[in-house]
């Protein structure tokens, strides 16, 4: 189960809202959701958490590329919304662009017989490629009052501490 919230900065402070991620399939969808919540292209923080496994922060400002932080890359990579974030941060080496034409004989068959467990080995290698540690922009909230050290110390259910550091705890509690 996921929990997601948006914190949008305005000239009067922060506005908070919980949000549904049902229509989010890509980072572009998530970024667009944040931009729609923005007032005058100001900062929007998207917070996503999955049941004590990991949390992620996406910071969107105007048309700039989003800045992303994930508390546990490996845990996030195993979930649908986390996979969106980790693919952006670590690249998508798991894409299959079709057969390697250089490895094909003239008759269209591959050289040699593939091992039966090739797919399993590829999946294990891909999972090992994502570190079980924080990934992304560790300074994503530094200028807003939450230092890198404080961010790295946060565990799951970190939204309250983030909102407190941003001065948005009261507005967040109003929507919870």
C-alpha cells in the first residue's frame, strides 16, 4: 500500500494535499501531477511511501528537471512507483531492444544454445545492480531546511519530519 502527499509552496507558505497515484505510470506523469499543483511555478514536493519499506521525494520547480531522492533503492525498485524513480536515477539497463543482430547466423538462429536459466540470471543481476541504500539527490531539501545528514537519518513515515523541517507540519496535519 502506498501513501502519497504533495506539498506546494506558495507566497503564503505551504499547501498540503494527499494525492492518488492511480494515473501515474511514468516520471513524466508524476512531474505533471506536481506541476498542476504548483502555484506560479514554485516548488512542489511529492512524497511517496510504501508500507515501511521505502520513501521517495520528487522536487519539481517550474520547468526544471525533477530532483529525486529514494531512501532505499533496492526496496523501491521492487515496487511499481519506486521502479519509476529508480529507473530515472540509475538508468534502465533492463530494457530489451530485441535480438542482437550481430549474434545471429545468416539463417536467423543464434550462435550456441542459450542456457535454460539465462532469464533468471539476468533478473538477479538487475536486482543486485540497485543498491539497498539511499539513492538520488541527497541535497534535495537542503535549501528548504532539511540537511543531507538529517535526510539520511529519516526512516519510513518520514513525511511528518520533512513537513516539520519545511514549516508545513500544520497544513499537512490538516489534510491527513
